[in-house]
C-alpha cells in the first residue's frame, strides 16, 4: 500500500515537473497571484538553475524577464546569463546589448568579467551585421508606414472631393490631391455647415459630407446618368417618368444641394415632356459647369424643347462639356459641325 502511494507521489511530481515547462506562462500567473514574493523568487531561481544545467537557452531567455518583473533587486549576473543564451540562439545584437549592460554595472569585479569580455569580442561582428539589418528593416517599415499613411490620406481626400463635387464645389477636382482649390472648398463647406473652420478634411467634416450626400437613392435607379465615360446611363426616352419624378423630388427634398439629384430630376422631367420645368431645374448644374447639365442644356437648345431652337447656343453648351472630356457632348458637337 505504501509503495503504491509512493509511486503515485513520484508520478505526480514528475508530471508537475514536466508540465511546468509546457505551461510556464499560465503557471507564472498562478504563482504571482497566490504565493509570497520570496517563494516566487525561490521557485524561479530554482527553475533557472535547472535550465542552466541542461543548457536550455530558449528557456533561459523566456525565464529571466519573468524574474526581472518581480519587485526585487536583480543580480547583475542575470544580464550575462541572458546574453550568453541569446548568443547561443543566434541573437548576437541582443546579446551584445546585454553584455554591455553587465560590464557597465560590474566592471572588472563582475563574476563573469573574463567570459563577458571574451563573448563581447565574439559577438561584435555578427551584432554589427544584425544591427545593420535591423536598421534596414526599420527603414523599410517606416517607408511602408509612410506609404500606407499617404494612401489613406489620398483616399480620404478623394472621398471628400467626391462628395464636395456633388454639392456644387466644381473646383474640388477628384484626384486625391489636397490642392488650394480643395482646401478652399472644404473651408467654405465648413462655414456653411457651421463646422470648425480649418480647411482640413477632419472626421467631423467627412462625416457631415457623407451624411449629406447619400450613396444611393431610388432616384439613381430610375433616372441614372453617366457621371464618367466608364459609367452607363438610362436614355431619357426610357426613363419611367411617373415613378422617377416623385422619387427624385423626394431625393431633392431630403438633399437639396446634391447636384446628381438635380440632373436626374431634370432628365425625368424631359422624359415627361415638361421642358419648361426641366430648364428651370438644370440651370444651376449647367452654370456651375457640370458636363451632364451642360449636355442637357445643349440638347434642349438643339431640339428647341422649352426654349427657342438655337444650334449656336447648343454648340456652345456642348463645347463647354466636351472641353471637360464629356464624350457624348464631343460627339454632338462634331455632328453639329462644332
């Protein structure tokens, strides 16, 4: 019976001893919470002694910071033991730094002085190689951070410019560059919306722009027009005006300054044959220089719908839009002998 108990105790001790090395971090937390400081120190120093005997260099590297974290006076020799373990695991740069600390603290009186000076000479060359590599890695990291920051800044500015464009700020060209024109547009917008006026794309300003310019609305689906040469539009004759007019009316009621809703509302009115109303609705967009608005003005004068037919005036509007790269206007201008 006693032999069985003895075997069980030995088994438990062996199990705990082996398990200790596998769950060091978890056990460290338990020790810190439940044992007096002097007991913690004894346990950790005993563990260090065991690791030194078996030359477990990685274990030593992991353990010494745990000892340093205790509220006790740390022996200088730990710096040397850590340096040696670091060197043996190929970490020459870190080893050099620890050796310098050890020699600075102990001088010739240090227990490991001779070994430390000899080791320092051994690690010097490799440490310099690693330090050079570390500086290069840090330089590359900083460059990558700078590129990421610049990319985020460009996207942020571009997003603000996209919204500003829809609110009538034609000079805020969507290119991601924080030009003088964009800065002035941001400042004017901030003044109009009673925001902090600084001419910068702040979080407050960007959130206000996002809230004021909805990403999509039913008006877009019913009377969409191409805002760029890569986009598609619904031909005016195909617009379901009975649905599009009230939808775009609602969009303008909620967001009266959004230019795209003004243009789409105009297109819906043209589809319904309400040419006079369409001319009134498109005036602002055309006057501010929006190509889609200028194109509608050109078509209106070309066809004489709601206004007296005038090909020269039509050419003038087409020319303004075409000069901004608006392909449909350029085609129309060519047909009219531009």
